[in-house]
C-alpha cells in the first residue's frame, strides 16, 4: 500500500485552512529529489491579509493575559515538542537535509527556547526610578508592538522560528509567520505544537508560499508593526526599505563570511576539528559557518596537511543514515550557487586542494551533493574571500603575523562571527579587542550560539539589533515611562 502524501494547510485564526488559490507547492527531499515530503499551500496576498486581520483582532486579549498565563502555554508547547522530537527532527532532515543528529539537537534547542521564554513571563519588565518630586512615583514598563511579521530561513527551521516566535508571544505580541518554502512542512508541525498547547485563536498564524507573493505582502502590510527577518542580504535590504517606508520596526540577521584564525601557538588538532565542524557542519549552510581560515605561516603546512586528511575522511550521504558527515545542499539552486563559486575561484587563480565537484557515487546521483572543498592561495580580495557561499567551501589564507590575520579578517563587508585558536592570552585579548564581529569566540568554532545570550552581527550582517536571551525584549517591546502623583 502506497502511503498518501499529506497536504499541510495554513493556520489562520485558530483554524487549518486551504489557501484562497486552492493551489499547492511540493516540498522535496534534497537527498532524493524524487521524494516528496509533503504539499504546502501556495498562498496569496489575501491569505496574508486574512492572517494579519486575525492577529490584529487577537492582540488586545492576548496582551491582557498575565506573563504567567502566557508562559504556561509556552511551557506546554515545549512538552509537546519534546514528545514529538524524533518525528519533527526526521521531517527537518527530510526537508532540509542536515544530519539527523544535528536535526535532533536543533529540535532539543527549540524545546529549551520555549522553556526559557516561558520563564520570561515571570521576570521584570521595568524599573522604578527616583522622581524629582519626592511625592511622585516614576517607573518604566514595556508594551508589545502589536502584530509581528516573522520571515525565517530554511537552514534552521525549528530553532530560528522559535527564537523569534517565543519572545514575540511572551512579550504580548501576536504573530504572522512565513517560513521558508523549502521547510514549510517542518514549520507546520512546530505550529501544531503551539496550537495544541492552547494558544488562543489568532495569536499565531502560519501562511506558506512564495516569498515574492506572501513575503512581499507581509513586509508591506500597514498593520504589521514589527518585522523580524533572517536570510539573505538582498531580501533583508528589501525588508528594511519596506519597513522604513511606513515606519515599522525591523530586525535583520543576514550573511556572514566568518574567519577562523590559527595562531602560531595554536593546538592544531583542535583547530582542525573546529574548522571541519564549523565549515562543513550542515554542509556549510549556517550564517556562522567557517568559510575563511587564516593561518600563521609557521604552522600553515602542518595545519593544511591535517585538515586535508580529516576532510578526505568525511562521509557524504543522506542525513537519515548513520555516521554521515556531509549531507546535500538544500535545493538545486543552492547546489548551483556553490558550484558557480567553485568555478569562479578556479578562474581567479585559487588552488583547489580537494573536492570541488559533485560525488560520482551512484547512490548520490538523486541528491544535491557537492564534495567538501578546500582552496589555498586565496587572495583576500578574491570572490571566495569576500562573498558568502553557504556551502562546504573553505578558503585557506597564509599570513605572517596576528596583526595581518586580524586585518584580513576585518577587511570584509560582513561582521557576524569570528574565532581564534591560540594558547596565548595576549593574542586572545588582542583578537577580542580588534575583531569587528558580533560573536567573538576563542578556541571554539565560529558556529554555535547560546540561547540565553544576545546574538547578532555587525556591518552588513545585521541591523545591529540582537536576538535571543533577554536582549529580545529590546525589539519586541517599547519602553513606556510612567509618572504618577497622588
């Protein structure tokens, strides 16, 4: 008996419903492009209008609930997500491609995010300040923005939506959520957990479809008071323009071209492992992925030899299989983007050390695979030394000093994440003081963030706002100052 492929609907005003278009889009498995994971709604602008109206109608009643009441719902959602962890992680891997271990780790992180923000409902949201009039009371509190539009990417389809939704909700906002088309089945299952937890109708709305249609309407809708976006710089610029045009608040997290510096005194084995994990984990499809490795000339040859040996041992395949290190690009477009950057690097004179091709293994011909790739003799001004690739491609650069390494690391438009490997505390603090990024890591890979710590980039990587932890309240609320005289 052939299992019927499920069609997932939009979630608007507390109901699962088909798009006005009555059209659907397919979500396919990047490890096997012939496998359809599910069908999603090909929504219209009117679907967004309906969702925004529902969120607007729900916002006053939701705002009036106590923080404890809102927190209880998020805590229940965490329990439901935990119960469904294996199922949702498997769906994540089928839609996005990342190894099942990484998918399970991401889903576990989503559970922790919900529990963290459930606790925010009982934390302070203001301060009492001394008034110049001794008989008066002056204090601050925070008020929600209203209806929040969330646009999330395909590379972390559980964690990123939740680290946007959970604070938006706990601080009293209502939400219209547009996930990336490639991972909309995973998104629907996450929303199911919040629905089952008891969110009132209209508080959270899910609309799937094409970014050019539903995403564009979401960012231009006059009743959306805040927009939080993670994705490409090109689309981020469009989000900012649309928000500025009508005075909405916006938050952007975008690209990175993250350097890992290997100092002359570094533990090379640990630096190699961090390069492999940071550069090839999730197939390099992380905004914090390691893409430039800047190595002191004294240890360059030894480091390169160790890195090549480890890279050539990586196992490529379907993320649902055991002991797989490198999984496919998310779709054909992303695969072609990676391959085009590899061709550009060759033409510009970089030397290919390993990879640079699609695997010839017959078992991998139905997926969007590319071998882990390393170039050397990469001039910092080359395209692969400047532009984000979002694939398993590492550029090796040789330098003569730490000062030169930091200069190379900073000489770029992006400023998201950076790492150094050193055993010298002076080197570490010089790096911390001079590197121009929002996430600074010493003796860690460039990828990886803590859910309770502020996260965000500098320069072209961000709008300079911060996500996660208590820093999230700065975006999702406005401060109100109250003066009271008896």
